């Protein structure tokens, strides 16, 4: 053991420091050799079953949780571990459980994990090692404390006990803290720690009691896959001791997750990195006190008996090549030049911590992903393969919640919670195959894991991955670009250039930080909690221009699909809740539902006539449909539709033409007058009513009068008279420049997605994955008109049941009279009781007030009706203060939708 004094650390290069480092390395090397020498026991020959309902590969936290939840529900499941349970990363995890995060689904998953831990001993007869000693988040700045106040508001709305404390109150809970080193804290008394070995023992013993099987020292050498008319199908797994027939495998192999499926054409965006913590000598008085997470100092304290485990997330983690298959219980040497940043922070927060020595160091491999979220759900290439891996060193926290959702996914065909932010299909195939993109984004997500989370923050890594046909035009107009699912899109338009530069790794690994900080400076203006964005006025000008004149939105990254074939009508009837068997001059807004009526996507669908063969006018035999969906969930929409088509055996093809077509949307009172000047069709209400569509052409005055064919849709996402032009990519710039030129006398200007989302929310339209998710039905969301009464479609039984029995939650719109910003997750109170939280929050510039969407439910869990909603008095909790709110069943902006009709 050795002492780490503050003086030694601060001196850095003194002989004392070098001597300490020598001792450190010697101690670490000894520990590494000891643990690395642990090998799998191969003396006994495993006895494997010939078949199983589900085979789980990997015996860490994720695998044991999955097995437990499946067996508990009567599924014949087998877990195969090539070494011993907890091998790989689980055995050395810190085991912290924190529940308050800036995402309601995360909180529910974490709370489910914690609740399961509290019940596990009673269920299995084995102590899982759960210690509820509480957790404290430390704040050094007012802005960080505002973030904690936001977490507190959503925590209160979801029933998570928490308290905002001052420094002295916090020190009473954790005496080692220096109360002068921070300004406040968030305390969650229900959080705690878990022992990984004890937990996995309890889970597997409980699973075996319910019919599950655990087989150690049994490696899976191959997935058995056959090609069928529905794509690749899993039929079993091969091991050195024989094959197991199964149609379902769950990949819970952690850092080896990508290696398991790579040879079958599936690519996981996962990269191993070294992740570390140190264990102190005995420190008097720490037993039973809360754990600490200091985000600003990038440091955590985990209480382990009479010692403290300390670690964090450094800016320069060591990225690994594939981890060797036999790295079962191995550790790496700890690189103190990387880790010292945590020591410095720890001793600023707790000066006396430096007076105690280090008993051991832990540096092991962990799996990390581009957005610091796990990889879950069905594989995109092999039917029957599911994933539950890539936990970013949070497998103990999320294990219970995610294991349960995986089990429900397999049994019911869908999880209970809206898991899009965990679903592998949130990434595109191109992203999953691009190693450099994965490395950059995973590094940034790791390095920023303790950074404050802001609604409009943007990544600097992996940018310019996919550019739409108008990208250069947008930059020439000084667009501030945002990134969604790999695509660059305009957020808003500035008065000067602020372009994204190649990733500089935040100055790590020998890279130099860029001198040009224009993009980061502009981004900094958005990083607010207690005040509006510095770009608030600029975005408002764009929004009001749309309401009063006309704007052009570049919506080219929107998902665009062509479905065609002999069964196209049958497929459309089943996939879409609305009647899509309409005249080819009509566009239909509709939902794609799951079996419980939840909305998996909302799309517009146009039935097609076979055309010229151009990308905007495809030629085909049979029937065809043109499907358009939001770009942020484009691949998820495509994969969801394709999976259902294959499941039902429809004889159709589904082609993604997103990259081949741009979408230029012109919206506002003057949009018709501007577009009519260059388009070759009559735009009157009689010829092209709302939701009308036709193939036509435009004469481009900025391109020597070039005639450009396109598909025209009269649709609006902002509640105005407006049109979308779906244009072959090679002609997008000419069409865009022509609209700017002919529209200039009528006040046309550019507008970005920030204005679009504000306008959409103000009108009461939906944004999928925010106020419309797979756990929301159209009836609950006020979209009952999209669900037809005639014919069958997926989810119809659930919809008809709700129509008959009623609903237990309903979407409402809340407006605030005080000029205060809202960002989402703010708690909603009716008559003083928490009834929900804001799923979506914007500023309505025409209304001149903040507006948010929330699903309101009864505190007694009963059915809800309009009377219950309208008779209540509402407040919204913003940073710990409640503001009076007006509640509306529909948005108060243009409730009769006259503007869409062109009536102003």
C-alpha cells in the first residue's frame, strides 16, 4: 500500500511523485498477474439440451438478468457462459445504482432495477448484496444545480424521493466533504450499491428454480443461420459439446457483442475501452454513508465497507482493439497519467481522502457505444437474434430493467416501455459499419458522460457523415447545422458562418484543439436551463416569418420509402391504421401500430400510379405506395415496416429512396403565390386541396429555365398553407435557388428545424418519440381520426377496446403566461397532485408563450375523461418552482385549422 498525498499529486514530477508511481506500477502489475491467471474450469464436460426456447449467450449481469426474467415468465431458456458467471466485465464493476437521469425511460428502467433488487432475496432465497445507502450528486456551479433541480422535478413526478441540499446539509450525510468546495447537491436516499457476484448468484439460482438452465465453460462457436424467403433465420447455436436448436438467441456478451454477429453481416456500433477505479485503504467513518457523484470534477465515490472506490470518466480513455476471447477475469495496468484527473477532483472535494493509501486498482475492459446507451432489440440482419449489450459501464444499473424489457420483447413481440433510445435500430447500417464514426462518437460520449445535458446540445464527433443534396446551399446561407441519425440538417440560420469542423478529440491523443471556435461558440448559446437560448429571438424571426409570409424548410433527410408489388394493397391495409386505398391524388396521414395499439411510427402515405421510372415517379407492376416519415427515426421506421412485411409474408418490396430525393418545403400565407410562379400545375384548392399530391414539374429561372420533374404534396407540419416538393437529388439546388429568387419580393426566407419544431408544437402536431411513442395510442394522443373503423390492421383490437372502455391517460397542451423557458421533463400538477410531466416543450412565438405537451393521468389509476381534465387547476414545476398553466385539450393556436386551408 502507499499514501497519495495532495502535495505529491500537485508536485507531479518530483522524485517523491516518481517513487510513488513506481510503487503504484509494481502493485498494479502484481494484481494484474494474479487476476489474469484465473482461467475457466474445463475439467467437466457440460451437458447441454438439444433444444431451447431461448439461448442466452454470456453470463454477466445482462445475461443473468435476462435469464431470470424469462424463467420467471415460464420460458424455457438456457444461458451459456464460456468461462464462469460474471467473467468479462461484470465481476469488476463498481455496482452503483443511480436513478435520476434526464430521461423518463431511463428513470423507469433504473427504478425497475432497484425495485427488483429489493425483492430478489424474498423471491429467490439468496441475498443479492443490495445496500441502500443513498446517492448524492455534487454541484459546483449554479447551472449544474439547475440541472439537478430539473432532475428533481421529473423525479418527483415519477415518485423518486429526492432532496436539494446545501453544502452543510450534504456534509452531515458525507462528513469527508469540504463544504466550501461546492454550492449544493441532489440527494436520492433510495439509491445504493450492489455486489455483482452475489447478484448473479441470486438471479441464476432463482432462474434455475423456475426451470432455467445455466451452463458454464461452454463456448458458442457459431450461430446456425439459414437463408429463407424472409431473410436470414436463426435455427440454433453450435458449441464444442453439440448443437442446441432454437429460434431465439440473446446476445449478452458485452465487449464481445460485435464479434458474435459480425460474420453474419450484422454490425454493432460498439467499442471496448479501458475503464478504471481504485479502492482505498480503510477510512474511518465511511461505512454506510451515501455514494457520491461529482459530475463537474468527473469523480465518483462508491462506499465499499470501510473503504471508498473512486473513479470517473476521463477525457482521454484508452480505446481497445478486440478484447481476447480468454480475457475472463483479467485486468490491465492502470495508467496514472490518464487516471490522475479523478484523483485531483476527489481531493478538492474531500481533502482528507488524499491522506489514505490505495489498497488495489481495477482497470478492465468495458463496452461503449456512440450515444452512451445500450444496444438492445432485434438484430437487423438475422431474424431471431436479439441484443442486450453495450452497457457503457452501467450494466448493473440498467441490468434489471433492461433484462425485464428484453424478456417482454421476446414474449410479447414488444417491450412495455418505449425503448427507441436503446433500440439498435436507432442507428443506420452505414453508421454501424463505419469504424471511424463509431470511435469518434463513442469517445465523445465517454468523455462527456458527466457533462450537463442540454436539449439542444450537438455532438462535435462524427459530423458530416451524411449530407443531403442541399448541404452546400445551407452552408452558403449560414445555416447552423444539427445532426440526426447521421444526417446534417439546418437548425437555424445565423448572420455569419459557423461550420462544423473535423473532430479534434477535445485535444486528446496528440490532437490540437481548433482555433476556429465559431460553431462551438454558437452552440454554447444554446446551453441554458434558467433562461432562453441566445438564439431565441433569431429562431422566433424564422417562426413568425412562416406565420406571416413564407419560409423554406430543407427537409431532405426525411425518410422516403417506396412499397410496391402484388400485395401492396394488402400490406398497406395491415400496416397502416388509416384507409390508404385512396385516389392517387390523395396523401393520407396515418399511424403504424404495435399489437397493443402503441404508435411505432406516424407517416404520410400516397398511393401511386405506375410512372415514368424516375425516382419521384417510379414504374412498377401492381400497386405502389410512397411513404414519408420523420428523419430522426428513419431506419427504425424502415426496419419496423420490413419486419412486419416479412412476418406476414406479403409479396412486396420496400425500397429506401431517402438519399435519392430531396424535400423542399415552402410554408406560410404567401407560399402558394410564390410556388405558382414557377410550377406547372394549378395550386388552387379545387385542383390541389389539402393532403393532395401529384407529379408535376418546375421551371427553374436560376438554371436557365431548366424544367425539373418532381412530386408535389400539399401537406404541412407547421399548420400553414404549404407544400412539399420531393425532388431528384441532382436538381434540388436549382429548385431551391429558384424558390428563393421568385419568393424574395414576397418576403420568403430560410427557416430551420428549431423553428419547425416550435411551429409544430404550437399548432398541436406530434413529434414521434416525444409526445407520440410506442407506449401511446392514437386514442390517447388525440389521433383517433387516423384509425379506420372498417377492415383489419395491426393493433386494431387494442384501439377498439379503448374506444369502448375508455383511456387512462390523455395528451393535453399546457401554456404558461409567464415568460419562462421550458425544455421537457417538467412535472405537471393538477390540483396540487403530480399527474404527469412534459414530454415536449417549446416556445410558441405566435402565441407568445411557452407551450408543452403532457400525458395526464389520474392519481388513482382510473379512467380519464374531458371533465376530469377541464375541471382541474394546473401548474408546471420548473426548476423547483411551480408556475400556473392553462390546460387545453387542443392547442389554442388556430383550433379550426383555417390556415392550412389558406384562410387567413
